[in-house]
C-alpha cells in the first residue's frame, strides 16, 4: 500500500455504526447544533422543534457511541460533541467551503 490508512474489521464496524446513527435527521440536527455550542436538553428540544423525551432518547444513543458527552450542572445536563475526532468528522460532513 502507499501509506493510506486501511481500517480493520473493528474500525469498519465503528464507522458503520457512526453513519447509521447519523442517518437520522433529528440526530444530525442535534450534532450540528452541538458543533456550534454546548446545550441542555430543553434548548436542543426547543431549537429542533422536538419533545424533550425524543431529544433525550437521541442523546442517549449518541452518548452510547461517544458522539456526544455530557456534564452535570445542578439538575441540568449540558451536552457537547464527544471530542476532536467527532468535531473533525462534523466539519468534513457538514461545513461547506
């Protein structure tokens, strides 16, 4: 090979799971909002025009795969993207030149 990164089976599975999670328009919207700012469930739900219950469900799925992370501030949870790897992916997929 010419030095390009070839994914092993585990890498392929993780990438496939990422794309499956991002195939839902609501989750894409959530990820895009979190790219721009840390937000709580209430704010995400209001901005997305979805119920807090639905947003919480989507956030739970995204957290399970480390696409988003959360921090507690009293009784509220604030969500952000799960790190630089996810930020780079979001930039590649969602930010046009």
